[in-house]
C-alpha cells in the first residue's frame, strides 16, 4: 500500500481541500495518509512555508497549487511504475 505524506498547517484551506481529495481517492488508489503539521518542526516550516500543501509519495512531490487531476496523474505514474 502506498504511503502518502501531506505537509500542511492549521487554517490552510488549500491543505484541507487536498486532504479531502486524497481521502476521496483512497478507494481508487489505496493508500495511507500521513498529515504533518509543518508548524511543529522548524526545518519543515522553513522548507515548506510558502509551498504548502505539499504531497509526497515516494520520490515524487507535488507543491501548491494541487488539484484532483494532478493527484490522479501522480497516482497513475506511481501505479504504472510498479
């Protein structure tokens, strides 16, 4: 099963939207979702403060803006490489 990491922060409406999209794609592309609050880690905050939401799956990373089509493309690329 794929491990998906969503870098986020509280109050980020774009992050919330991407989280909902990822949760909705679980039936099509089974995955576990780990949500990491960048405000709890100084290095992550410095790295992602201006690019959240950020979705990481393996070696692939998507940064804002992220939409459903981009997520579908990401999952299809990963699914096709297995």
